[in-house]
């Protein structure tokens, strides 16, 4: 597969670099995800609050 040991080491170094890059990308993604998850949860909470307020207003309007 490899004609000399130099080309095999180069291939191994490339593969190790590629694996290290993928690991760094996964770590960066993992650290950034909770922030966006919090934003999604906050938006969902606000939406649920607005729905509850709308239901309350509708219930008050039906009582009149």
C-alpha cells in the first residue's frame, strides 16, 4: 500500500489531523448548542404564555 514509510506517516498524520478537526468541531458545536436551546425554550415559554392569556381573554369574553 505504501512504497516507503514517509508516505505512510504523512497519511497517518493527515488522518490524525482530520480526526482532531472533527473532534474540535463537535466540541465547539456542543458548547454552542445550549445557548440556542435556551433561546428556543424561552420563545416556547413566551408563546405558551401568550396562548394562556388569549384563552383567558376568550373565557372572559364568553362570560359577558
